[in-house]
C-alpha cells in the first residue's frame, strides 16, 4: 500500500458515499477480482448487492449455486463500495501465508 494510511482506513469505514460512475475497464477489473474471492467473501458480496439491488441477482437455471451478477445494473455507489470491499478482501488473502 503506497497510499497514505488515512485513506485506507477511511475507505474501510465508508459506506455508499462515493457514487462516481465506473468505467468499463473498472467494471471488468471488479468482475475479475470478484472471481478471485474465496467463497465466504463472495457470499458477502452477493449479500451486499442483494441488499442494495434485490432485482439484479439472477440464479442460473441450470446451476442454482451459480449466481449471475449483471454488473451493469448495479448502482454506482454499490460498485464503488464493492471495489473497496473486494480489494481489502484480496489484500488480506495475499498477506496471510498459509502454514502447512
């Protein structure tokens, strides 16, 4: 983390205050990062999206465990929140070295 630590802390505590629209590239990166999340964290993401945009999540008819997230229909504030949430989750994941 090269940034000033204060922003990192603030980002963690911020909720849905940042609603600047996401570019296509940012959405793509968010999708890619969401795919890297461990199941439990992904569950939290799904919960956040569901709380904020209940109509967006579509269960895949063939595979009920697979949930389709239509990222283009999620509001900007939720996307920004998820962006932070996912980055935090991934940075924690990489810092912990598994003890074998």
